[in-house]
C-alpha cells in the first residue's frame, strides 16, 4: 500500500522530474519500480519476522512503532519531492527517513538479526537516493 500511495505523487510529476538536471550517478527511471518492489518485499518479510515474535516479546512493540514511523516518512518523501516539486524539502525528508531506517534496523535487530539484515538494502538505496536528492537540489536552484 505504501508504494501505491507514494506513486500517486510520482506519476503526475514525471515530466517535471525528467526536466531536472541530474547527477551522473542518478539511476534511470525504469529501475525505480523493480527496486522499490524488491525493497518493499524485503521490508514486508522483515516486518513479518518481527511481528511473528509476538507482541509480548520484549522490543517488538517499539520496533513496530519505529517501522511505522519510517514508513510514513517514506511515503511523505514522495509528496514533498514530487508533489511539491521540491528537491530541498525532499532532501530534508530523506535525511529524516535515513535516520528512521537506521533506528528501525537497530530495533529490528534486537528482535531478529535476520529482520535487521533484510533492511540493509533499503538503507543502501536510500543512501544513494539521498545523495542524488542532494545533487538534484544543488543542480536545480
């Protein structure tokens, strides 16, 4: 659902995004969908591993809460970057998202090491996206 909600802001803004000056390492548009499908799948498996431990297990409730917060931030990035067509606001939000993902990985790892490890590709992708977002802001004043 998160991917679908986020896509509501992306699709109408593709002509704007395509018109931006991009850094040399910016991935091609066709790569975004398969990467996000993969990442959301890994996030879902990771969430299941933590949820499956049971709500009475120590650390599960805080981990689920942090996961929810990072998911809301993830969805909101699409609004701020694409919806408002603002690389600056997108950068502010993606930095918050990066921190929230790190906190989620730490919280999930306390409950299930596998769950935490499954989120590492997400952190790597958001790190690349944050760098690209920064350069989009710099290159498109």
